[in-house]
C-alpha cells in the first residue's frame, strides 16, 4: 500500500487558520498574494513581518483537527507514505493519532515553514521561540535583514524538497493519491498527483468546491476535510 497525500490551506481551515483564496484570506484588506512576495518585503518589511507574526501567533494557539489526525493514522498503517503539503503551519507535525506523530521524513513542506526565520543573504536560519519581539530581525552573521522561511510568489521551490518528492515518485506508482483542501492553483500540484497515481489507482479529491484537478480525479468528496478524511482513511484501512 503506497500512498501520496497532498494538502493545502483547506485542511487547516477547520483549525481556524484562514485559507489564502477563501474570503477569510484577506489581512487588513490586503491580498495575501500581494503580501507574500519579495517585492512587498523589499518595500515594507515591517508590514510583512507584522502579517507573518500575527499568523504565527494564530497558528501557535490553533490545534490540529481530525483531518490532520486522520493523515497521521493513514501514515502509521501504510507501507509507504509521503505527505506533500503547501501549508507553512506546523499542524501536520503536531497532529497525533494513536499516540503517534508523523515522522519528519514522511512530510515535505514544499512552501516552507512559517516558524523558520532565515537571512535574506546568507545561509543563516533559526526557528523562532514562542515569544517574538516586534523588531525587524537581523542576521547575527552578516547583519542582513531576516525573512520568514517560506516560499513567496515568484520564488523557486527548494531543490532539496523537490528531490525528496521525486525520489518517492521514482518508485512504483501509488494505488492511492489523496488531494485535500487545495485549489491546486499551481500546475506542479496537479502534475505531482498525476505522476504519482497508479494507472489503475485512485485519485481522491477532498474539497467542498471543484478545482482544476477535479477532472482528473477518480473520486470527488465534496465535504470539509475534517469530516471526510477520518471516514475515508478508515474505509481505506478497512479494505
Ligand atoms: N476542507 C477541505 N477543503 C477546504 C476546506 C475544508 N474545511 N475549506 C476550504 N477548502 C478548500 C477551498 O475550497 C479551496 O479550494 O481549500 C482550498 C484553499 O485554497 P487556497 O486558499 O488557494 O489554498 P492553497 O490551495 O493551499 O494555496 C496554495 O498558494 O497562496 C499560495 O503559498 C500559498 O500554499 C499556498 C498555495
């Protein structure tokens, strides 16, 4: 049983984390797509840091939901498993099922980690402590401005993470591919799902709304992930 799961912001929505393109995505009426860019950071790093620090605080006080827990359960009961998430929150990593968590080698955060702070110039990076001050962080090595460790619009994905995903996909294809809570706005998300899918396998989309991926799916579950994924995982494991 080889499984690939791909997730997006919709999976964290039931934990109170706003999605990007949902009506709740806007911050101070600012479009996230305008804030999450190198240009916005260059123009107003203080405003961008305020946004990320507010998001970090909201995530710290949020809890994983049944969708996150179901994915941990699926990972624990399948031979080969990989979760590729676009989410920069740590809810997948904090989620537990039967006292277990996802092992770090079974998750790839392709858009980065919001709790990482890294230098805009050198390779320095660190994980942020619970309490952050509101100063603009400077690199202790080169003195340059530091930025959130996430992938912004217009930026390349981390090659090491692409390699990790490619390694998983070079092995036999997956009889089960689950895509949950994403608009599949990026072509590489659809590409990933189709490359992983076993020709006779299942491509299951979990999303209340249709997406560009829907036409490729073998199964469409138009329900919130927190309701659909626990049931789906139990069905898959029962089988
Ligand atoms: N359960 C399942 N799906 C949900 C739920 C829910 N409870 N609530 C909303 N959704 C769906 C929406 O219908 C939408 O299709 O989740 C999707 C959220 O889409 P986006 O906000 O576009 O988030 P995502 O697909 O993760 O965005 C991808 O784009 O903005 C960049 O880097 C950012 O990682 C992000 C990437």
